[in-house]
C-alpha cells in the first residue's frame, strides 16, 4: 500500500502512525508494540513521501518498574472520560 501511494502522483504525503501505549499490556506485549513501531518507522524512512508519527510522547507515561525510556501507559489525563484509551 505504501509503495502504491509512493508511486501515485496525486499523493503528497504518506503518514504512518505509531501504535499507542497499552496500559493493560505486559512489558513483553509492549516490547512487541515497540518492535512494530520500529518497523513502521523503518518503512517510513525508506520512502521519500512517507513520515512516521509517534503519539506515545503525547499520551504516554512511564510505567513504574517498566523498562527505562519507554512510555508504557496512558497518562490518566487522557482517560478522564472513561472511554478514550480504555477497553470501553
């Protein structure tokens, strides 16, 4: 799909959005999310029209006891309505 968009003259920019932190996920599951995001970032870097966007730094927070430097949980401020960023 990215290759087709890259070759389409009417497409100006391809945006690949990273997967957000998963508060209910284990550290191992979140490591998998990190790996997928690394793949998405790599794909974006191989196409001139593509850009990778990570929202983790905007909504994520560091998990207590989690790996250093990883945003593993959603900040409570972004979950105030009880609907966004929850299983609901």
